[in-house]
C-alpha cells in the first residue's frame, strides 16, 4: 500500500485517485473485522468530537455514521435540520463556525444543496465528510458499493455494472460512476431518457434506455430509488410505465447471469424498481451494503480524523 | 441628473458681458485622441468645456480666467459612457447599494449615465416611486441616473403597470428585469401600449417552465455537479417570442443580457429581415464559462448563467458583426452575507460597473480583436443613446459636457478594496486587465480621476 491519505475532508469521489479509493477499501477491511468481535470498539478517535449535521432528513446514513463513530470511540452530537438554528434564519456559515467553536473535530454533513460540504470545508478547520449533498455526491455510499462488489467478486476492473433508475437527480449514481470508472469497471446507465441524459456519456459511461439488452452482460445491477417527489415534474408518465420499462421484475431477472449481484442503496420501493422477492433473494447483497457501510465509514472517519489531529 | 440650475442658481445680477465672463468656468482637455462616433470624429486634438457644455475652441479667447488644463496625451477622449443595465437597489435594499454608491461606482468605471432597473422595493411601477428615485439621484448621485419603469405591476407579470404615467414621470424604458412576463398576450399589449407612449421595451428573456429551478447552464457541468440546469432554450424561446411580438406590434424590443449562441442567431436573422429587435451583452458572459462553477462558489452564479466556450464565441461574433449592439454590466450588488451561502440558495448576480470597461476592452479589443476601440466607444455612447432616445453620448458643440477619458492600454489589477460600490460580489478580484477609464467628467465636473 503505497498511497498515503492526505485529505482533511471527503467531499466527493471525483477528486479521489484510484489509489486513494483502494486505500479506503483496504482500511475498511481492517475495520470490518472489528464488527465481528465481542468488543466492537477501538480507541482510534477517542477524545475526538464528531458532529452529525443532517440538514436533510436521513435515518440510514446518519445511524451508520453514528455507529461508526461510536465504534471508533469518538464523542458524538447529532443535529437535525429542525433542531438547528438554520430554521431560525442562521446561515450555514454561521452554524458551521459555531460548531467549530465547540471544537468539533469532524463534521458529517447531509444537505439538500449540491456543494454545501465543500462550502463548509473551505470555511472550517474541522474535517468535513459529505454524507450526501443534493444531486451531487454521496461518497461513502459510492465507497461501500465498490467495497461490496469487490468483496463478492474479488475485483472491480473489467466488471459490467448497470446503474438503473433516476440518474439525473442521484448523488449515489454520480459517486458510483466516479468510483467504478476509476477502478476500471464498465458502467452502463439505464433509465428513461428524461432521467438519464446523454450528457453523462462525456464521463466515460454508456447510456441505455433498454434494460433487457443490458441485463444479460451485467455482473452487477445497482437499482436506484425512484424518487416519488420528482414525479410532479413529469419526468416520466407514471410508476406503471416506469415498472413496465425499467422495473427489475422476476421475469427480467431470468436474463441475469447466475452470479450477477443485485444492489440497492435503500430505502427500497418494493414492487417499483425491484420485485420484492428479488430484493430478498440469493443474488441480493442489499444488506451486505448496509453492513459494509459501517466499515467503510469507520475507515473514512479514521483517515480524515487522523489528518485533522 | 444633477441639475446645474438647482445647485448653482443662475445669478440674478445684471446681464452684462463682463459679469458673464467672470462666471465662466472653463476646462480644456489637451492632446487627447477625441473619439466622437456621433459626429464621425476620430482625431488628436483639444476639447473645450465651458459652463458644463462642449464649446468651440474659438471660445477659449473669450474666457478671461485661465481654464483648467487636463493633459490627455495618449488617452482617448470619449463622450461620457452609458450603461443601460444596472441595479442600484434604492429604494428598499440600501444595504446592498445606494443610488449614491452605485453612482460612485459608475463614475469610477467611466460611466456618466446609467439606467437603473425597476426591481426595487417598492418596484418602480408607479410615478411616485419613479419620482422618488429621480429626486434621490438628483440629491445624491454624481452621475446621471435614469430610471427604467416596470412593465407589470409589482413585476408580477399579471397586470400592466401604468405605463403612460411612468413615461410622464420620466422613465426612459420599461422592463420587468429580473422577471419575465410569461403571458405572451400581456406582453403583446405592453409592447403595443409602449409604442403609443414612445417607450422602448427591454426584456429579461427567461421561460419559467423551461428554466424551472435551474441555477447554472444545463450541460456537462450541471450534469457533473448535480446542480439544476438552466437550458439555453429557456432564453431562446423568449427571444423568439420577442421577435414575433416586435414584428406584430411594429415596436422595438431590446433583449437584455444575451447569453447563448442560439439567441445570437435568432437576433441576427430577425435583424436581417428588418425586425426591431436588439440585444446586449454583459462582460461576465464573455469572460467566463460554466466550468467556473466547479468549486460551487456563488460568485459565479448569475442569471442568465455562464455558458460554454461556443456561446462566448457566438457572442463575440455577434458583437463583431453588429447583431449585438449594446454592452452593459447588469451590475447586481448583494451583501457578502447574502451571497456567501449554499450555491442554489444564493441570489443571482454580480457587480460590474467598476470592472466592465476593463473586461470589455481587454477581451473585445485586445485579446479577441473583435472590434476597434472606436466601435467600443460607439457601443457605449451612440448605440444606447439611440436605443433609449437619450440626449447623451456625443461631444457635439453645445452638448452637455459628459466626458470619459480612457487609457485603452493601461494594465491594472482588480482590487475590491478600492471599489466604490457597497458590495464586493465579483468573480474578477485579482484579475489583470488592460484598459480602463482614468477620468470621468459629468456636466463639466470631474467626478472620478485615477
């Protein structure tokens, strides 16, 4: 392992090298062992304070970060949008500076605005970890996805990965695209033309609107959540038509290779992007993703928190 | 405008020539390159100002006290420059800018006349608010501030503002700038009505449905960064609408801050057919592309958004061939605390009065060699004066002595600490530019000198 980690912040995967991504994955390998022990705690961040600053609601990611920090022995404060002074008109900058004045070492931020973590990182000395910003990036999700693929398939390079669904508004899709292409996977984006614009082909991926032609070659199918709240803008004519064209039904799943992995970042709309039985089936690694998310987030907190020390 | 008669009431004593001679206030600008496109003049010579008006050099002998001498060797002596698109924020937003500070910024940028947009609070949609702005300008501004009135009440795009009353109160144009009337029928009636009262119509071209919540150019960068896209078609659809309405109503419509190659093509084709349509360009749309948004810095957030290199080339071509006849700043001051927020939550706009001339000279005259300095002067004087029927933009004998001295080759660095504007929201801090105004004279008085 020759790559060194020199980053205070983790804002996105676009700026990471393949070496840096692999370093996180290898660090996560070590932390994954911790989760299987009787005592699931290490003192790596003892005495450090982590603030989970979630301006946009989230349960899964916030809980995962919280547990990761607890296992690293950090002290934790959770701040949600409703509880923060943002609702009283305080600016993000002022909120951040106040958190820093409390000597928070690590700020984990989830925000509806793309770029908000970078905005913070440029203004505070604490480490800033992006836990999802608008439609921009969700780097720890991208990392846990490639970690899970690597764990099951032993490699990333040369694999065919299909990402299906609402790509345009998906931060998960962007972080996956950056990580997977850097590590040598062939990525195909699948979904309606309104949610998978051709513009994405400039980033070294293939765009398809025909799921059935993509499934037979796929080594991994990553199904993104269809966000009901986006439908007001008429990006597609309705869930019925979406399922007809892009739902992973049992019938369509027969096209998959037997060892093809089925992934989903959650929360799942059972019966929409994926048939309920498939989500719980042998090819599904959806719960592995959750377990691995913990190890990956421990690795990220350890690497960035260590730099800030 | 600063009214000379109000400030210095005419003396009541005597009417004899001796008294008149003693009161004469003369300035002579020597050895400059006088560029006065209105009169087809471009030559090295002296320019005489007597009692706030351009005078014939022969009058110098009748001035008994020695005139103020200004050495303009190596400089261009131009009619006072005009910027027809600025936001001075008064009334209602005086923490961003005031008419006084905006006028100081204009003077420092070489402008003697600015046209202020009506999106104040209250909006300039009534004769009383327009009168307030004019009074405020007369009392506090060091340059001529000419208000534009609203097209619709409260800029809401639903009912017509009292356009004839606005005309009577002295607006030089109507516009809903910052907003865009979406109802084509209402816009048609506004243009027809404006024709009756002789007011030009300026339009901020933005189709609300196509643009949605877009904050940056829709393209590679919006896709990469996950920021909501603002497609060029959202501008072009309204430019096309305006071309159709200008033809239908037989009245001029001027399209503000054109940003896309498609808009340039539409305006070029329509003008070739004789349609009364025109367009203007802001310096940021020539100086920057949407690649600037990579760091999510709201200093690069403006409306319309920064676009691609291809759009820049089309804008430059449009300026070179006369399709786009007006240069302006869209000076849009915002306080730091308002602008320094999440990108999608930040207000649109940057200040421009103090950097615009340098950017335009640097880009259009020096770097791209798209136009001559003479044409640039014309685009800041004759063109806006013609568009808005202004009594300005010339050095004709007897004209009001608004004069700008330019050094087209001076190299300087943008330093926001030196800005006169109340706000500092510019992406050009630290830029090295070539060309700027070195002296600004309004009605014979120097209001800025470097």
